[in-house]
C-alpha cells in the first residue's frame, strides 16, 4: 500500500494541489494536521482533502480555528492570521476541523501533529525528545509534523539515527521503529520553499520524501488581498 503523507498544509491550496498531482496514484492520503492557519484558502483546502478522501489528525492551528483556546499561545502574527481564519471559514469547515482526532492509530502507524506524548504542541527537534517519544509510541512508526522540517529518527540497538532527507531521498525502514516527519506542504521552514511530503510504502517498508514547486506568487497575492501579515507572505519565498 502506497500512502501519501502530508502535513502543515496551512490553507495553501496551490501547494496542496501541486503535491496531490506529484504524489500521483496512491492508495490513501493521510494528513498530520495544521490544515489551516497562515494561508489564504482554508475552506478550499478542507474541501480538497474531503473530496480526496484524506484522513488525519488535528493540529494546534486547526484546534484554534475551531474555537479552541490554543489561540492564546500564538505569536502576534499567527494570532492575526488565526483571527482572520476564524472569521473566514464556513461552518462546514469549522465542524470538519473540530471533528479531527488528536491521534490516529492505523496498522503499524500512529499519526499525530506534534508528538506521540503531546499530540498538539510538542516539537520533535532533538534526539532526547525523539527517544522519550519512541518510549511511549504505540505501533512501529510515528508520523508527525508541526516543525515544518522533514526528518526521521530511527531506533536501532538502543541508538537513534537521525535522517535529514532531501528531494527523492528513500529510507529503508527494515522493520525498525521510528518517528518520521514529511515536512510542510504549505509553509516549509528548511530553506527550500518547495512543498515537502512523503510517500510511505508498506509493502517495501520504505519512506520517500519529495519536493514540488507551486505558484508561490499566486498564494502571496491572495494573502495580500485579504490582508494577512506581510511576514507570513514573505517567508513563503524563502522557505523559512
Ligand atoms: Zn504548522
């Protein structure tokens, strides 16, 4: 089974469409939360995921958009964007976001936004944090986002191997346990502005990461048009 795993789409519809095209024929689409927030088209992104039959989990931005107190923890610009998101989304989108679970266990995989032990908020950015989360991970593979940076932490003989993938990187899991992050579709932060996603192949037990360009200018124009903060517009050009 080939599964496209997408995270942190952040209301960026041209990026999502580019990724869905690049992923091609897959057996399932999983998302790891932060479907909305920052970007200009929350309703469009939710509708696209719905019609594509995607399933997934709730991120901190999704929880805030659905009315949650998570907004109190946002920095001023994220908060401004979230207030715009709340005022913009349809009741149907709000209901869809509110219904997302914090984590999903399916087969060998656990899906979360942040981390297995703290699904909404924790950033897995270091070996100690990865090790602690591998200790509580149910199943073999933890799929997570939130950092907007593609990475994998693999456990072998008590050691943790860190993999920093690029476009086209293929990782053979060989039965190992690990935490795997696809990077961000809608607001990459690893210095490469192209959308990032991964494909999990459960038959070959491999993960491959992919980058795909999209019309950044068009998204930035939409953001300016609705008055989203300039720093959020600018960062899409540089992928930071
Ligand atoms: Zn995010």
